[in-house]
């Protein structure tokens, strides 16, 4: 149950700016990344925009009287999603942002993200058939510690299960112990660690 004054609803097109903002304000391993990016939408073009465009039926927001304060975004079939991401979403993003050149050691955080527009790094779990769906969830500080993340996850996981998904995976920073504890309390378990990213999975009923 979601306590007042918060509520969860499907994301609408006019929520995009607010969802991008939540992404930025949680974009530094769960902390505010506002001061790290000269382009405030850079991260959102990877972690928000394509989901709102390509998987709008699996996009939910958490809202209170101040506005959107969290979101859960999912993809039912990650292979199909990433194919659409590469062929439909990234070309329009690349037309607006040039690929960075020069020594990567001198790139800003924004340039590092722009590079990912041209060289997307995606993950597919093994066995894929057990965890074909994936998701992202972020909450602003005012929405944390109230059980709201659990409720937001429940809504998205129930929707994925209703659409026939047998399981879901997600990635998080390997040093983000708080997030790891949160997901494991929800029944996720470690699939693999790749560099500084930990991938967790959960089978759905």
C-alpha cells in the first residue's frame, strides 16, 4: 500500500522532463549528479528517454504534491528493446550530439556519456530465457525509506509477470551496497559482476 500523499501511476508524455530530472538527481550511484554534467539530460537519453519512447506501457512514476519523485521503467524483451534502441532511438540522439574525440582521459562526464551513444554497452544475462526483462528504478531522497521503492517495484514486476515475463534482471554499481540490499530483500540474487557493475536477477511467478 502506498502511503499518502504519494501515489503511483503510469507515466504520461508530459512527465518526461520530471523523469529526466529524477534520473539526473540520482545519477551518481544513487546520489545527485547535477554538478557532474554540463548537459543535464545526457544520462536520461540512455536511462529514461528510450524507455518512455519504446516501452511506454512499462513506465510508472511515483508522485507527491511536489511532483514526480521516482520512477520504474522496464523492458519486456531486452533483446528486442536493445535492437530498437540501436536502430530507432540512438540515430536521432547521435544527430544531436557529436561523438567525442581526443584522449578519453580528458573527457568530461558528459563526453563519456556521449561516447556511449555511439558505442552502447548492453548486458544480456545467461540463461537469457530465465531473465529476459530488465528494469531501472530511482527515487529522490524525499521518497526514500518509506517502503515506496518496494511498492513501485511491485507494480512494475506485476505488470511484467502479467505480460508473460518469466524473469527480470537489472544492473547497479558494485559499490552501491544500499541498493544491493534493497533488491535482495525483494528476492533478487546476483547473476554476475562485470567490472564495476553488479547484475542481479529475479524469476517471476
